């Protein structure tokens, strides 16, 4: 199985993983043979890539970090949460930021939020996510297929998964993981106030639009602050802050250290973890206007922005648990006797994530060949790079 661009799909190809909508309803199941109509439908829905089955990769397994049941539970809970929030804010969501904030602080709105039961259900969901994730040795680079309709929900789930993995590496205890995961799952809830045409705009945002987007951490915090514990709400508030103080909404700074020297006017430890997970998933994810960036490039971006944007010590921990070349990625050989050949990453060594096994499927003329398996731990003169599929 491998992931390929929607533009590369051809009738007759077979889906390797199911495709679901924002309500977790099944659109197309695993092993469905794609037709021209199916491909057009996927394109119209905004999918930029899909996982397909390949006869030469039948032994290549993709294992989600969480079970189908847990993912479905999380998606349905987020759908419920956002629907309930929309109902509560309907009468004032288009008001000025000042009026929105005033309404969110009103007794009537606070009572309405408390009556939804969102917090208690969120705790149950994140406990399931944590139970699934803590048994994993490393991130696998496999993230959910996203469109403009399901992006916020799937993104929130993926950010929770990645953050829990980082937290595990940092030896956070069960309570700390739970508090962080609650904030992760709800970190973008303030986006209910941002019009969809702005969130999904394919072009650069105007200064006015960007200023509006920058309000979502504050509005999410105001929404949650009175009925969710303080640490999870700080994640909602701080996930766009930067180490050098150039982030938003408050321009907080960090210490670039795991050790906490002070918490006054500084980004919280949880906020620093989620800042990395948030950008990581956003960059590798497909958007309506682009396919996800190549995985190795995303890791380079995060590493390059350590110290300035991200806590450098947490970045080091993150990079130690995420592969540069995820299973199912398309790669090209850049040195050695197979230079110019293309293939797919087929397996990883948990003790050496960045030196994978590769199955070559195409020669330098891009003609299909009899598969050639190479182990980069043994082929010392062979190097690879990820390429678009």
C-alpha cells in the first residue's frame, strides 16, 4: 500500500484504506476499485491524496496509532462538540470580538456550555486515545486524509496523538498526559467564530483576515475557561505562541528548555509541546489548495525553527520519535548503483528510524520493474529522498 496524489489516480486502482467524511460516515471502503466517477467525486470533495493497494506492496502494513473505534469515537465527539458550540453562539458569532467576549463571559452562556457535558465526554475520549498511543514505540508518519470539511476534526485528533507521543517521551505522568490531551482535542474550538471561506482560502489572507484568524486562541480560551481545568485551556490559548515572543495572541516567550525556570509571562510546557504537534500535522496534511508537504522537508522546517519558534529541547525529543521517511512514502535513490530509481518505504527499524528498508518499483526511465528490496542499513553508499507520488 502507498499514498499517491489524487492527480495520479487511475481507474482500476484499488483503495488501500477507507475514506470517511467529517461525520465519520464511510464514503468508500478498503479494496474498492476506483472508477472515473469515484475519482471525480473524491476530487470534488477536496481530497488531495489517497492510499491505494499495490500488488507489489501487499505485505506493507499501515497501522494507525489509534484503533478505528477510538478514532470514530473522537470524530463523533468533536462533531457533537462543535455542533453544540455553534448552537450556543449562533446569535452573537458575527458580532465584534469585544461583543463576542462579553457574551462568552455571560452567566447564560456559561450555563449553556456547562450543560453540554463536553468536558466529561472529552475526558473519556482522551483516555481512550492515550491508552492506544502509549503502547506505540514511535510515530509512524501516517496521518488521516483531510478535506476542508473534516480538517478541523481530524487535525485535532492527530495533534492529540502526536502530543501524547511527545509527552510520553518526556515522561509525563498519566494525569499530565490527560490534561494535555484534553487541551489538544479542543485546541482549535475558537475557529467556530472564523468564517469557513477564510479558513479554507487558497490564497494569502489579507491583513484583516489574518487578524481575525489570530483571535481564535483567545476566543477558544474564553469559551472553555470556566468549565475546563486551567492547564488544558492554556493549550487553547497558547498553541500559536513562539519561543522568541513573535507568536500570538499575547506574544509570550519561552526558555528553549525542558526545565521550568518560571511560569510568569512564559509559554507553558504543554503549550510548547502542542505548538510543535500543531505545525507538524498542519504541514504534512493535505489542504484543499495543496497536498501535504514531504515528510522529510517538514521535519527540516521544524528543526530549522527550533529556538526561534519551538522549544529546542522538545524538538530534539520529537525528532527522536518520528521517522523522516514514513512507511508508504515514495522515494528516489540519490546515490549508489540504483541512483535515479524510485520506490516505496516498506519498513522501519524502531532503533534507527531514519534508515528504512525500501522496495524499488521503477527504473530511471520510470518503467515498472520487478521489485528490488534494499536495506539502507546495509547499503552504505545508497541514499534516498522523498518525492511526490
